[in-house]
């Protein structure tokens, strides 16, 4: 089980738990503002863009090449950007903090 904290652009904090699925699915299920998941999680919309907290980048890992190509076109892109549909929930993510970039 992983507990994941989302911080929206309005500074709302939402803590959600899951043990499988993608982080985008978890965010949508918990109505995290700014995470829409328009493409259904196939890495082609960037409506699931987050900035990983600087202390937690090692937990989420790096974006794949396809993901990075999509991210470079997104608003608010930075070196901590991820598309959270591409992050699978696992125990490793427990305690991660993600800042919604949209
Ligand atoms: S849901 Fe579309 S890129 Fe993540």
C-alpha cells in the first residue's frame, strides 16, 4: 500500500492510498484538481502532469523517452516533471509528494 500526497495549484492537499494502478487513476478517483487524464493513460495528453517533490525523485524514477518528448511540449515543464499516468503505484511510492503542474 502506498500513501501519496497531491498538492494542487490552489495549494489544496489530497492524500490518497492505493496498492496498484497508475498514479493518474488514483488522482482522478480522488478528484485531484488539475489531473484530468484525458487520454486514459496512454502518454498522449499531458493532462496528468506533476512535479515530483525534490526529495522524492528517486522513488518515482525518470521519465521514459516517449514521456519526456510529451513533457517537453507541456506548460510548466521542468526537470522534475512526470506524467503521472506513467507512474505505477507500488510500495516504493509510499510517502511521495506530487505537485500538480496544470
Ligand atoms: S493521462 Fe494522458 S498523458 Fe497521462
